[in-house]
C-alpha cells in the first residue's frame, strides 16, 4: 500500500509506541486535568505537530547530522531535560488550587505539548530506525510513501489522544470531590516529569 510493506504491522507498532509511558502521555493527562477536554485536545494537537516536525526532520537526515555532531545532540538533549524538570517542579511545588504550568487557554496547552515533543531528540533517531522497517524498496514512491506513513501516525495519534483525554477528563471530574487525591496525583505527575528529564539527561 503506497510502498508500505505491512500496513497492519505499521498501525500496531504506532499504537504500541503511543501506549508507552512518557512525557507526551503525561502532557495529555495534566493538560486535561487543568484545561478540561479543550486543553487535552490542544495538547494532542501539540504532540501531533511535534511528531510531524521530528518525523520529517528524520526523513531529511537530521539524525545523521546530530550523529556527526554529538555536541549538538547533547545540547538539545540537556535542553529537553531542563524543560521537563522545570515543568515537573512547577507541578510539584504548586500551591493548592493553583494552575502552575499553564493558564487556562488552549493554545498554551498546545505549545507546552509541542515543546515537550520537540525537545526529545531521541524521537528523531527513533523515526530514522522506524521507517525503514515498513518501506518496500521495490514499491517505494519516495515522499509519497513517507507522507502516507506520516498521515497514518497523525490520525492514530489524534484518536489515541481523544480517547486518553476523555478518560482523563472523566477521572478528573471524579477526583474533584477528593482534593487530597487530586493534589497527590499532581505532585506524582511532577515527580514523573522530573524523572523523565533526568533519564533523558543521563542517557547516552
């Protein structure tokens, strides 16, 4: 199908990748908790936009450039780690009832999720290794094949994000009656973000 070796396997692989715990999923959950469904959907669009940018940078061979210049790769890696740690600390040390990370406006949630996604340089390397697994060399159609795969990833991410946002909103509504649990989950989210940042900074 348009130069893709096994489209079904591509869909399954993307869904498995989306289900893995990471900063992107945490951004969807925290944005939904603070901004409701609109905030969560805005964060979903931010993740999609960030993925598309990294995906096409990978296609263009940016990962090879980063590999040739390790200092550039590590600079982006540390910048991403610092940003995640800052977001985590904002959640961890926020006062009860405050909205520490973002104001309640959808474009802020989109921007935060976009930054979280873009500041994960390993995603570029992932796409560089991911695409060749599903490209049929005999039927490859150049950019059309990559565009088809990119569109597939965007659509799957949107529907996954929609389901995650609706579920997170449902749980958040139930937790509003239990402020202690809600604050505990907020601080736990902050710890996870700091942990993701440290893991990104220390990985080589």
